[in-house]
C-alpha cells in the first residue's frame, strides 16, 4: 500500500471555484462585494510575499481588497488607531494584520482591538471562545483548512481516534476544538500531545488520523503509525539549501518512512499551505454575509 497524496493545491482550487460563484451571486442578488484589508508592518520579505498572495487571491475571486504598508517604527497607538478606523469602514468585512509584528509591538493587544465580526483570522478571544463552545463564527484559517482536507479526501472523521501533536493557539488547540464538536466533519475522539507528552508513539500508534504541528522534522516516523492512518503534516521545516540556493523543506513527519503504511498523507510543500489563504477568503465571504444578515 502506498499512501494517496492529499494535495492542498487541488482542494484549494476546488473551493475557490465555489467561492467565485458565491461572491458573484452576492453581487448580483444583493449588490454586496466582500471587502478584505491587509495590514503589513515593516518589510519582512516572507510577510510581503504572503500579503501579496492574499491580495492576488482576493482580486481573482472578486473580493474588494485594500492594503496598508506601515513603517516598521510605527507605534502601538498609531497601529491601533488604524485598526479602529477599519473597524468602522462599511466596505471592509475582514481585517488581517500580518503576523509576526516587529518586536516593539504587542500582537495580543492588536488582536484584541480587531472587531470580532471582522476577525477573519479567527484569533480574537471572542472567536476562540465561540469555537470552543461549538458556536464558531470565524475559525482560524490553517485548522479550518485541515478540516476541509480531511472532509474532501473522504477521511472518516466521525468516531475516529485523532492525535494532534502541538498545542499552539494557531493550529493545535483550534483543530482539537473543531474535530471534537458534535457537528458534521467532526465527532472525533481527540488527543492533544505536546513537548511534555510521555511516549508519544503510544498515542500515535492508536490513531486513525494524525495531525502533526510540532515544528520539528521526523517527529512522526514509520514505526509510530498503524497501517491505514491518515496524516496531515502541518510542519514546514528548512533543513538546508540546494546547490542553486533553493530552500529544502520537510514536514514534521518522515514522509518516506510512513508512506507505505498510511492511507493518505499531505505532502510538504503542497499540502496544508495552499489551503490557508483560501480559508481566509472563505471567512471574508462569511463576514460579508453576516454583516448583512444573509444566511
């Protein structure tokens, strides 16, 4: 048995086509165009690439897009003032402040000032809390993308034993809460493992689904999984460069070691990564509909 690849790029393309139709219908039926604003502080090259991709995707889908490039030496007060201005802008349904911020700025304080109804990253405590109690408005983009990959790869989630490795607020904790809910695409039994977990292999060997978000290569190896497992590898780790200077990226899972045992697995790169921006667009469309009381 060789694992089927769960290709994030293909799933993301499918969802974007669905979103295009939904956005066109919103415009035709209600004269509503979802609006997304991105705020980038400083000139971090990776962040510039990410923000550029988000802008490009928004325009391709028919989402109104604005971008603010803020000098690195901006103050917390000025950044918060911009966010509060965007909170009041009726053209804007989603506010994305690209993280990480420069070290002199407080990320937590910034997130707290974003209107929860425009928090398309799903990071505001109100949205995190709603997710926990099963009444989520906006789910963080990477975890939401993971759920979609599982659903669209026809992975049996209901009743499955799921092991999540990593307890971050961005991935581990949200995906735990998503998959344990009494809801479609959930109803799983979820175990959250982390750096202090004793005998990680004890848990992974009993897992029907493994979601690896540890940030460390070969956290999961072939001897740690059972035949037929589905693996979502969230890790992106640089282990060197090619002779041409291109980065060599691997996930948290030893792909070669598990591919003959797994039912399905996401590649790195090309697995979870392509889903994140698409989920941001999905959240933006949802925010626009919510703002106009459209179900």
